[in-house]
């Protein structure tokens, strides 16, 4: 699988490679945002993801912006280690953002 995309005959490639690993920031239903090590899973016949060593993003200030969340640590972002693994059904996942494996090393 190629990391490039072709639009109108022009091939675009990433300037920097995506971080390796399974660490993600997940945007779920109702605006809940979590981080952790993600893997595809099925629970009670429902497809989704499991977030291992889940971290909840409780709040971030306007000066932190989304970049402050995913590129952290940022002093305006409040993280809480949840101490559990979360199952999030696929229909409740609104976005996955790849982050480096050292993201949110609390």
C-alpha cells in the first residue's frame, strides 16, 4: 500500500512519515476524546476498537488548540489516566489521529 495520493495527475507524498505504532487519539460520540494504544476488536458481536491503557482528555484551553492535544504535552491540556481498557463501537468513532508512541507518557 502506497502512502501517496494522486489528484489530477499529480502525485502527492507525505513530507514526513506517520509515526509507527498503535498510539492514537480518538474522537468518539458526544465529543469524548481518548488516547491510548488502539487495536481492532469485536465485543458481543459488535465491531469496534479497544483502547489499551486509556487516557481521557478532560479539557484543553483555547491556546492549546487541536495541535496541543495531538502534539502534546501542552500546559493547556488536561489528561487523566483512566486505568482501564475501553471498547468503543465502530459507529461511535468519529476520528482517529495517529500520534507517536511517547504521546502522553504520564
